[in-house]
């Protein structure tokens, strides 16, 4: 309940402050927009780089799994060939 009342008071004071200091508000807004654009751009670049790194890691992991499957298949073929050779020898 206290946070609701506190929030309402903050909204009223915020509106009153914006109306009373409209010129200062616009100056601050004009100064903060380029900074916020730089910050947002930096965050987007960081997120993109992280995404690319994750894709590369996933691709490497997939290739590793495929190589392991190929090795397993080769081992199975070798066992079958040995089994066939052993039967021929008998």
C-alpha cells in the first residue's frame, strides 16, 4: 500500500516538475538521447558478437559429434569385417 501511495506521489511530482521546468527537461532530453543511442548500440553490438560466438561454438560441437559418429560407424564396420574374416578362416 505504501509503494502505491509513494508511486502516485512520484508521478504527480514528476508531471509537475516537467511542466514547471519544461525548457530544462527538453535540454536534458536532447543531451541524453545521443548517449542512450550510443549505449543501446553498444549493447546491440555486444549481443551480436555473443550470438556469433555461440553459433560458432554450436557449429564446432556439431562437427565434433558428427566426427564421433563417423568413428563409431568405422569401428562397427571393422568389427563386422573381422567377424566375417574369422568365419572364413574357420
